[in-house]
């Protein structure tokens, strides 16, 4: 990461170790119908005791940050493209869409938490495949949702119509 601060440039390296991995769910990536997909997020027991999940079961939903580990670096997009390759949708920059071929291959998903059992989180609606490295897990709190009116272009509504 490079950040310009005044007259100097800082070069930083960001590293992250997975805190968990996804078990079960889908084995292959495809874009739609994630709502009924059930999976387990297994916390790394070598790094964390069960108390790291204490209180999490009181929440109905999670925010999960993960790495798109199946995207080869040469497939990463940095410019504009048609979402899902559909030329009926506009050409938009990679940061104006949520595709998996992102520069740092980082995904963020909100999913339903069904239960916590030891180091395992039983979830549904997590749009990550089996084996996905999980970088962080946060409880979803309504107050972190957007404030005010939310607006998005029509193509975004169309693309999400059968995602969950």
C-alpha cells in the first residue's frame, strides 16, 4: 500500500493471517442463490481459545471478511469492466462493484449465525466457498448499517435480484 502524506510517501506492507476457515457449503464458486447455503466457520484453535467467541451467539448475523483464495493474481481486475461480463450493464470500475477479482482479493459478507459450538460457527448465506480463509469475524450490529437513504443504480439491483 502506498499513501501520500504531505511531501513524503509511506510504503506499507499489510499482512493478515486467517483466523478461521470455511468448512462445507459450496465447493465451487458461482454467483447466485447463496441464501440457502449452510456452512461452518471454524476458528483456528491453535490461535484462539473458545472464549474468543464468547457472547457471539447472542447476535443473529455476522460480518465476515475473507480472502478470495481461488482467484489467481493474473485474474485480478484494476480498471473498468462490465459486471459479470454482461454488456447490457454499464462499464464500471472495479471499486464500483463487488466482484471477486478485486485488487486485494478481499471479500466481505453478512450472513446469518445459527449457533456457536466450540470453535465452530454455523451460518447460512455466507457467499464464500469451502476452504476459504477467514480474516476477521464481527457481529453485525444494526447501528453499523447505513444511515439515511441508500441509492444504487438499477443494474446493481438487477444483479442482486437472485444473489440471496
